C-alpha cells in the first residue's frame, strides 16, 4: 500500500532523513520505533505532505504521491492520527467525528464500527472534545481518522500519556483493523511492549536511518529493546 524509496529530508544544513526505503503492506501492522530526535516526526510530516521530500519517492496504492499536497493524500485514502491527538476541543465528539467525513459525500454517516471499537464515544456524542480525558481524546482522534474509511492508517505515538486500560482498548482496535485485511497500518511508537504486541513487521530508526528491520515475532530475539535503550 505504501512504498518509500530512498527518501531524504533536510532542515537547513542538517540531513534529517537519510535514504529511507520501506514498505507498509495491506492487512499488516508495521511498527516504526526509535528514540526522540531520530527523525520519526519528520518522516510522518513528509509522508503526509506537510513538508516536501528533498529527494526519493513515496508511492501509495501504485501511484506516485511524492509531490501531492496533503489534501490529495487524504482523499487518496491516508488517515493520520497525530502525536498529541489534536482534536477540536470546542467541538462536540459528534462534530469531531463528522470532521473526519470532510472528504466524503455530504450526508455521509459516521461508520458504526467506530462505536463498536470505542463505545464511550457513542455515550459522549454531545460532550465537547476538550472535556474528555486524555485516553478518550485519543480514541476520538483515532475515530476521526477512521471515519472516511482510510486505506492506510498512520498513528504517531498513540500511547503517549494514556492510562493502561485505554492502551489495551487501542491495542484491540488496531488489531481488529488489521485483521480485516483491508487496511495498512503504520504505528510509530516508543513504548516497546505495545509495539511488539501488534507488530507484523518492525523498523528501527536511528539518526535518520533505518538500522534494523524484521518480523514482529523476532523483535525480542533481535534485541530491539536493547537497541532502543542504548
């Protein structure tokens, strides 16, 4: 679904992304791990078109989107859950979810599966997003990204600042989405146990490069936890 080839990015004189190449297949969870400052956020901004790629290519569904603006990437089927959630605090839960339908025909309904995964959102439809707990806001952010039926879902550290019970709910939701075989999932995470529990394949970034990759089942044997703690 997503194919990145020899992607490079610079900030000023700093070489932030260094020849990244990887694929995110449909029906699988690909986890990208790395400590703060290794270039994960820059990579996601480049994938979403928020900053232009200096060189290399980004393919999505067989189409080159390297120079496509952000709105075209969303229309093509890329859903993004940013770090920090970035929900609309003054809008209700329902209004936040409807914002996720902006690319769909007028009158489109919120997909029932969002409420199947996160029942609390149905119970709080009339409450303002800013009144929800951090964990509930994260569920809302994921629900908003799922509303238009993306083909690729990118999640940027969804466990950050979230209570353990909500992390389990999010883990179950991601697992169920992958199990449908209809969606590719790129999970960017620092919480090793969460990433290992979900990963079909993993990537490890260090100083703008992918230094390790492999099957999710091999993460312990490959010593990924130790690499991240160095």
